[in-house]
C-alpha cells in the first residue's frame, strides 16, 4: 500500500469514527433535551443541523412554545457559552457589540480607551424577538453573523469559535416591529417553524411544568468536538446527481430563467439565490450524518428544502390572494422534480 493510499485509509477511518460519534451525540443531545423539552423533534434536528454546518437559524413561532428554553438547553448540552439578547425598540448597536470606555491608569494617570465586549461575544447567542429592534441594530447584529467579527474604533475583535446565532420571531404581533429585509434573512440558513404541541405533548408539558423542578440537561459535547464534527461534515462526499437535484430545486424558483416551472412563474415574484443551493448541500450533509450515514441522498436534500427556501422565495399577490404560502410552493416544487433523474 502506498503512502497516499495509507493516508486516505486513515482519513476515511477517522471520518467514520467522527460519523459514529455524531450519531451517538445526536441521540444523547435529544435525550438530554427531553428532560425539559417535550416534542419538537424536527425543530431540534434543524437546530443541530445549523450548528454542525457552522450556520445560523431563525425560529418563528407564537409565544409560549419554549423557543428560548430550547436554545438555552441546547447550549447546556453542547457545553458552550450562552447569552440572551432581548431585542427592544430602544436597543442600540453598541448594546450588542460592546463599546469603548475611558479608563485611567492608576500608576501613570494616563487615560486610555478600553473595549468592553458586548453579549454577542459568546458561542451561542439567542437574539430574542429580533424583529423588535430598528434596522440599524439589526444590521450590526447581522454583520457580525456574516463576518464573525466586530469592528469598534477601527479595531477588529474576532468572535468566539464556534459561534452561532439562533434568533426568534413572533409571526402574529406586527405592531411596533421592524421586519427583517430579505437580504438579511438570507444570512440565516434555516427559518424554522415552531408549531403548537400535539394533545399528548401538551398534557405532558402541563405535568412537567407544574410538578417538581425539572432536571437540567447534561453536557454531551465540547467545543473541540463541535469543531471536529463541523470539519467532518465539510469533508463528506456528495454524488453528482445529488448536486444536480439541489440545483434544479433552486433554479426552478427563478421566474425569469428558462428553468422556471409554471407554478413558480404563477405564484412567485422572486426566487432563491445561490446561498440557497449551497445551504441545501451543507444541510443535507449534516442531516445524513446525524442519521449515521456517510452518503447524502436526494431525500436528505428534499427534507431540508422547506426551512431553507421558505424565507428565500417571495410569493406574489396572486399567491397571497389564494392563501398560498412559501411552504406550499416548496411542496409543489419537490413534487415536480424527480429524485432519480440521471446526470447527463
């Protein structure tokens, strides 16, 4: 066996070990979250996919669905630093990023500027009700998400690694809010819909929340584990037909291109950009690995398409008048595109 073959075999064995570790960790995380969270399996999985792809997610749901509790509990199971920022109309960018203050040196008497870091300097940041703050503050937050650094007084301050923003948004109360522009929404890999619990789940929630104090989730992974697993997700191979399947899903949404299908032309005013196709592949890789498989299927791509596309395609007036949502359009797209189409 040559040196190159030996190195390739060792790398493959390392990736398989990481795959098994991620599968086990995922099961353990879900078990620990089960101590405080009832149901919401899909929400938990999508949040984990965002974390293991080094991405951010926006959770949308009415108040009282444990969005905040989910994020804080997830930080505990991952053994990561956690900060919560409650967004309000009077929140300023410096309240998030930090600010410079003047301090006097006791020995020399000299006054110097010192940067005091804001709450964004944490591994997991919960941006609670992100649409309640003005665009200037939203822009500062989203710039930090994209660049993974903060610039104050001409000096760059790197954010911790790993770094994730899990934001929440209330879909029903729009008075006094500042909806995020589409260009800023595009920075979130997922828009995760947090729905009402089932009857059985609600009964269980009532019993847990009104009984003895709930146990705290235990840590399952470390920072080093998360960084290693993120790198493994990136190395995961993807077949050409899966790439083409993801490409077709995105391209049919672009109504002014030849690839657009009739349904999208009728009900969309704007389609998804290239970040959607990139995220389809990345998220599909993580989903496959969370299920213990070291190959990505078209089913994995289809499963992550709704949370990736629902905030990247814009239904037109005809769709709104007929009550057709972005999720309805995505469903039609997935029904129209065959998964077993061969690459030419």
